[in-house]
C-alpha cells in the first residue's frame, strides 16, 4: 500500500472551493498519419485499456485514514470504469482556436471526483478551423490531480500513451490484476507507528537547521543573495473565483535563443521570465494598475535526484524570482531578471533542496487541512502576498510522437491556481534537430483576467520589444517568425500606456507557422 507524502497530501488539503488542484494539458493530433486517415474512439479505448497496467495512477483513488490520523492512501478502485474517465466530445462549428480555449477553460475549472481515480481524458473532435493545423485534427485534454504527479512526472505519464511511429506498439501483457486496498487496521497501525517516529524526524530537521542558518548567513554576507522587497498587490491577488480562462502564445525557438546575447550568461528561462514580466507590465500599465515595486514569480524547482527520476508524486521546491517589472528598459529588465534568478538559485541551494518536503511530512494531515480552511475562511490567504504569479517549465518530447497513429502537432500545459495567485504560466518546450518553438500558456481566474486575448497580445508585444534590441546583424526572418501578431506600441514610464490592442475572437492558434518544439533547460536551471 502506498501513502501520500506530505507534499502530495498538501494538494489534496489545498483543494478549497473554486480552487481544484489538478494539472492538465492539451495535445492536438493530425489523423492523416493514422491507418485509413481516421482514429476512432473505440481504438482509443482499446489502446488505453492495453496500457492501464503501465501506471498505478490509472486505477487508484484516494482513501482517508480514520479520524484523519495520517496522510491519505492510494487504493485500487474495484469499480474502475475506463469509459467514465475517457470521454468523447466535439467543438461546435467553426471549430477554431478560441472555441478550444473556452472549452478547455470550462473543463479545467471543474474538480475531479474524489471517489474515483483522479484523472480524466477528453477526446475533442471538430478542430477544423485552427489556422496552421490540418483540417480534421482532434485534441486530447488530460486532467490529473496534482497529488498524483507534478509537471516532470506528468510528461513521463503522457509518454506511456504515445508511440514513436504511426504503428501502435505492442506493450508487455498486463499481469493478473491484484487490487491493493489498505485496511482500516493497517492504516491506523501505520499512523500509530509514524506518531512514535515523529520526534526523531523533528530532531533531525532541527539538526539541519543550524548548518542551513550558517549557509544563509554566509550567503547574505557575501552578497550571493539579497533581501527582496515583498511582492506588491495586483489584480491577480485576491479571492479566486471558480471560473477560468486559458490561452497561449508561441515563439520561435531560435528567436528565443538569440535573445540570450542581450544578457551574456542568461538562460532561456530567464528570457521567458522577461517575456512574462514585459507582458504583465504592458497589461497592467494599460489599465493604470502597474505597481511601483517589481512583481515576483514563484518558480517550481524539480529536486529529484537521478535515482528518483522515475518516482511518482511530487518532489518540488519553490523559489521566488523578482520579475523587475518596475524596470522600463527591456534589456535592463532581462539583465536584472538574470541577476534575480541567480540569487534565487543560490538562496534555494543554501536552504536545501528538500527541506520543505521534509517539513510537510511533519505536519499531520488533519491539522494541515484545518489550517488551510481557517486561512481561507478568515481571509488570511488574501491578506498576504508571496508571489504575483507562477511560472513553471514543463519539458516536452525531443522526438516525434503519435497517438493511435495520429501525429502530435501541437501541445500546451495547464496549471492550477493557488490561494491569492490568480495567474499561472507554463513554458512548454520540445526540440527536434534544434528547431521548434516555445509555447507560453496560462490559466487565470476569469474575474481577474477577463480578456485573455489581450494578455496574449501583451506577451507577444513584450517578446517583439526584446527582439527589436538585437543587433541589426541578427539573422533575418527570425523576428517575423517569432509571434503571430505585431507588437503593441512601446510605452515609457512617464506616460500612460496605449491601450492594449484587442484581437478578433476567431484568431489563429498562436505561432501557427512554427514547425516543432524545442527543449529548454531543466526547471532547476532557472
């Protein structure tokens, strides 16, 4: 029997009203490569059934410990029904990008049923009018609870369903299924045993605190990192509604990579943080809401060791990176973000990569759940601001993939909203022969971001603003391929910004001309 770790359980307890804690993704497939040029829903069910044994996530649901005396367990669902989890729907005509985003937002806003295995898959037909994609494509929207996996394990989970050629690979035959269901006695016995071990764990953590304090003191003394002003309040801080918006912008990989020459030593992640910073700056400035202090992004860090790469669940740290949105010049902003990122990594290393994970294991699940509910009911989560947004990196495949013979042609990721953080960004990247694109998708509270297309325009304008700073000897054509829309007019700090350009509702898929996806650096390399 498998018990949730403290961090896994935290995502269960943090699932308050209007804030489901699942992650997700949308992938789009061209049926032209499938046998007969058509993928039928029955074929998808057959493939999924043949691969259920490849991951325990497919069949397992949550079981609570009596009286909440321990973290929940994963238990096999004796009533598992594949057709409950894999669903078949279609977009109404004309079947464009905007309709797909609206549908994805509605599906992503709904919580997963706790009495079932915590995942759902939607096969979406009717993508007939998405510019840059062949007519007749279908989409797959996958939702999996964050308690079961993080972004890194999510990519590996997704690959279990895909093949490297149009021919569906035969997998090893499933062994006889033996349901794993923990008994009440075994769960209570484990809770009793864990309670006796708790003081020893606490003492070990206290022992780690002294060297951590010395590392932090040394880091401050040597200016490896500096105290950062608290994050300002923006429209994205406050009570989260149950409604969501979803959209994305896409940028040419070579164009993104070329921007690193504006700041020697910077990473692709630094560049994408600068795009987010510039986009937020434009969006808020156009509404006379730009805060005086720079905004702060929460950036997850994968803290798995090489031996833990195949482990499920969550092994994620967090670091706060200043977005320097108070800096007007785009090049100076990128350089300041690079410095902020370096300091954030140094601070995270001084604290220790897994200290937060070990601390969550010390907190009893029932107390954590009670504390989170009290914080929400009293408004404490809205009164304190740690981060203004989240920016995470999910690496995509480095080779062509197929689903039931259909070629993968597009993908983006969806994240959960957190208390008082109503905007979540995901940088999705993959590369084939060093060619491709980077997709910057976002999930937001609809009341905080009612016009997602306008925010996409701001992100693209921020990217074009950076491209305009490149030397004139930069390779031609990259700037034109970098984004699908012209940039918004640049603004200066002393003057009100021009209104953000609005985009027609039936706009194209972002970056429709891009060919493949690139791979960026690992999240831990931010």
